[in-house]
C-alpha cells in the first residue's frame, strides 16, 4: 500500500528525471535553465516527502530548512545563469555585426 | 502510514502534466507561464505535506521571482534565434535510457530508505532543544540557530551571484511608464506588500514565515514598481549596494561578536538568542529584497554610473 510520503517522493524523483533529461537534451539556454529549475523542484519534493510524518504529527524541520535554503540558492543560480546567457547573446550579436 | 487521498492523486497528475508542458512546449513564452503555474501548484503540495514555510517561499521566490526573471530574459531576446535543429536520435535515445537508469536507481534507494527508517531522529532533537533557540517556529530555529552556518553561507551565495550579475554589464532598459490604471493599482499594492513583508518577518519567530519570504515579498514589490516605470523611489547608488551586503555582513558580525563571551562561532547565548535572531532577520530581509531586485535589473544600475560621473564633474 502506497502512502502519501512514498507517492510524493517517487513523484519528486520522476520530476527530477524529467528535468535532467530536458537539461541535457534541450539546446536553447533559456529552456535549459527552466529545466534545471524543474529538476530542483523534484529534489526538493523528495526532501519534503521524507520529512512528512503523517497528519497531526510535527514534520521534521531540518529538511524544511534545507529546502528553504535551496530555493533561495536556486533563484540566485538562475539569475546568474540568465545574466550569463544575456551577455553571451550580446557578444554573439556584436560578432554578427562585424 | 498515511493513505493517499484523492487530492494527492490530482496534485501529482497536475504537476506531471505541467512539468511536461513547461519542458516541451513549442512556445517558450507558454513554457515560462506554465512553469509559474507549476511553482504555484508545488506550493500547494508543500502545504499538503505540512511545510507551510516552504510553501510561502516557493510561491514568492520559486514561482514569482524566478518567473519574473525568466520573462525578463525572454523579453531581451532578439527574434530569430530560436530555430535550432533537433538532436540526432541516437543522442536522444542514449540520454533517455541513462536518465531512466538514474531515476530507477534513485527510486530504489528512496524506497529502501523509507522502509528502513527508524523515526525522525533529527526532528526530535530539534523539538527537544527548541526552548533554547530563542524562537518557537522549528524551521526558523533550524535556519537561524541550529544550522545558522548554512544560512550564513546561503546569504554569501546570494551575494556572490549578485556580484556576478553586476559584473556582466549594465541593467536592461527600463519599461515605459504604465497607464493610469496600472499606476493606481501599484500605488495601492506596494504599501500592502511592504506591510505583508513586515508581518511575515515578525511572525516568523513562532509561525510560518521569516526573512526569506519577507525579503521575496519586498523584492516583488520592487519589481512591480519597476515594471510600472517608477523606479525613481528606490535607494540610489551606494545605499542599495550597502543594503544588499548588509544581510551577510550583520550575520557574520553577530556570529563573531558572540565569540567575545566564550561561545563558539554563531553560538548565541540563550537569553539573547531571540533578539539576535530578529536583528539578523531584519537585515537578511532587506538584503534579500535588495539583492533580488538588483538581479532582476539584470546588471549594475545605470544610476550608479550617473552618480560617478556627477562626482567627477
């Protein structure tokens, strides 16, 4: 019998796999950045699923804190990646103009 | 054991469909919008799994700020660079099988760990020590006391990313001033966002909320003001930079200052813990808001350069 924690854990692994697949295979950099974000959500889901102890029981706070940290680090990495992508496109445009 | 309810099945299916559409839609704009919806549905899942702190952060940062960043990046794009020839099928097949292998291995490891786990050992330690942490929300206790190292380094990562973004060029061009309807709406919304951010910051000591959620809300307010074309109200020049660095700086300073009284680095004295955590969180909120707003600008603000020129003149 499947319980909620297992269901969401497996869903997280599946989402992470989908994200990893697209991260490797997509060619467009924006799409890759988006795919890495979905990969991250999958990993977070595994963490939170293991922290869940059923209704009415306090969940484990340590994975929650880790995921909170993870969300902020993920958005920082996304912002840096997007800035690099923008710079790359600017350089490409300049070399096209020459 | 918690039986699955209908809600779980529905949420799981919705998340899967949204993920597939976000990853493989032909239209990139559609992908990004679906990704934002995906983030909001994920926030529902966090709430369902008893993680309201994470739900708030996901809705504000993972879905809101990340979505805004992606949309701004899409707007920068020149048309005509999206026609890329597809990969040869052998590459697709190889990667697909490899990823299936990785996924199955991870699932096996996860199921094995679930079957052999013997109660929430760390979670019980957190509950047992909560009284000494200075706050009563276990997540805030872990973030700012028990595992304060992680949070300190997280602020360092955010600051490093900000320096990286600003090193890469000037900000993107500001949007045109919005029409009267939007301006009026923004004038109503912004004070509410500031109020909500203050509330989340304060309530984080004993209920879901805290510096990250509050900082993200403030940043969202800043982005909305920026999008309405009225960015003149932001602090200019050095102030925004000092604000962005203050979260990391104050945290580090407090961590070192407590060492004066025979404590380890970041080991707050029990009586002071609550006030020190609040002090760190106030600056962390302002710093997260300033950093997220600055990375949204996409580079160093042009106003800083004007500052410098006027100083030279």
